[in-house]
């Protein structure tokens, strides 16, 4: 028998999205055609200037270790981009370049959490938050949010009620996976007020910050007040905005007192993010934005088609997503739990949807649909669902 495995590691769970995809792969191997509305990954290719910059970096021999905080030119490009696009004012010393936002989030958690600390996780939430908190030895505390007409909102009283003397941080995700919401300035100000009152860190996941549609505006919680700027650590990446998921390039924006600690942890755990990709990322910020606009326009058409199609199914309520590339559809309780509904839909129709239960108990009667796929595939999948779903 092998020696004991870490309790923190054993307390983490697996990914529902991956489990659904594996089940679909088994059906596909038997000949079933699969429509994948599960995976949260852009179907677009990387902008050409980014590819060219990566090739040039290889040809120029730029494949050496770089500063664990990131290339100075990249950190300067991030400063410009964040200020002009999201109103986040930070110096290059506040930026730490990481391996995607997974890398940013886990680095931040190691930097601010001690074993036994509690972290408030606004639910519904992206599953890995809870797992990353556990891996740091801390305790995730889910705070279920209410809905208005099927649309989740952040009610700060619920967050305030969950604060204990052990609470150390709140995780805030806007644009919000899986809900498709973009949090309003009022919602963010409410959260920031609680953090100020109880002296908490705000861990702000802004990975969908570029994917915001007409009528909504992405506001960074770091920008709502001078106090919020001092206690917010932003985690974000180029994965969703520039269609660079596999390139694994993200960054933290931290108060300057915290940034050296993040750099130290990034150094100990990864040495630095891949140098070639850091050179490519400079091109993304300097030349990639027109491609981001193009992708956003196409996502906007898809979200309209998805919300319209889902609302045409009897019993299903799907608010128009304000941001991200996810639609979150409420289903009748009479259909049963979301996991069971998603599994039987996969088996009957070959359509992969993510059960709401993956995002917390408050999301049990919901299904998440990723529209990071073509309009043709969206119409095909919706057609299959319309035929298969029972009347409400
Ligand atoms: C809310 C959220 N945060 C972070 C990530 C991680 O993205 P990456 O590490 O590719 O930047 C994802 C990916 O699906 C996500 O949905």
C-alpha cells in the first residue's frame, strides 16, 4: 500500500463538464452524433498577429526563463489595456503573469488563505473555486443567490449573513459563469461594502470581461471605490477574450503590497509563465482587439438564437445572457434533478448540457448551455432538445 495522500487533495472533487464530455465520447464511439453545449471554450482560432508573434519569438530564440512576475513589456501592455478597457488603474508592479486564470486564482488563494479560513463563494459558481479553496486548506462557504424571473441576482444581505470571524475572502465573478449575468455597479458596491466592513479580500474573476453584450457594461469591482482597489485581487486571462484557452496565459492585478507575494508563489510553483506565449500576448493586446470585437458580435447573434430557441420550449425560462457565452435555462421541477435531466438528454439526443447542480444547490433546476459554437450547431442542438423534452 502507498503512503497517505494529502487530506486537502482528497477533499477536492472532479469536473462535471469533463464527466459529461467523457460520457458523450462513449456514445460517440458507438456511432451517436454529439452536439457539445458543455465546453466553455471559444470555437474561434487565435488572432493571426498572435500566432505570428509566437513564431517570431521562437525564431528569435526567446525561449528562456523570464522574470517570475512576467515580461516587463507584457506587464506594461496589460496596464494600458486594463486602464483603457476596464478602468482598472494599476502600475506594472501590480501585475503578475500566470498560467491562465487557473494559475492566477490558485496563486492568489495560496497568498491570502491559511488553513481553516473561510471563503465566501457566491452561488451559482464555477466549480473549481470550491476545489481551489479546499486545496489551500481553507473552507469554501457557498452563499446561494436568489432569482428574479429566472435571472440570478446578487443580494448582499445574504453575503453579510454568511460572514463569520473566520471569513477571509469573497470570490466575485463578473461577467458571471454560469448565469450569463454582468453584475451591476450597485451589486458590486454592495459586495465591496461588506468586504470593507469585515476587512476581507475580494478575489475578482474577470475572465469574461470582454464578453459583454449591448445594454450591459463590465465594471471591475476594483474600480468601485478606493477601498475596494486596496482589497481586490483580479484574476483574468486571454483564454476567452482572445480565444487562447490552450495558450495558458493569465495574470493577477493585485495591491502592490500583495504582488511580491504572488510573484514569489508563482516562482515557487511554476518559475514563470511560458516565455514564447508572453511575447505572443503582447501582440494580442496591441493588435488583437479588432478580432475580439468581431468574435463578440458573432457571440451576440448566437446568444439571441439560443435564448429565443430555449424560451420556445414549453416550461423553459431563459433570460437573455448579458455577458459570457453561457445561457442558463430554468427547467420545471417536475422534470427531476438537473443531473438526471442532462444525462437522459445526452443519452436520448446526443446533446451535452451542463447540469445546474454543478454550480451549487441553488441551481438544481437549471441547465447551462455554452454557445461558443456555430449557429448551425446551435440550431441542430435546439431542434433535438425541442423534440425530446417533455411538456412542462
Ligand atoms: C469563471 C471562470 N474562471 C476561470 C476560468 C479559467 O480559465 P483560464 O485558466 O483558461 O483562464 C474559467 C474557464 O472556464 C471560468 O469559466
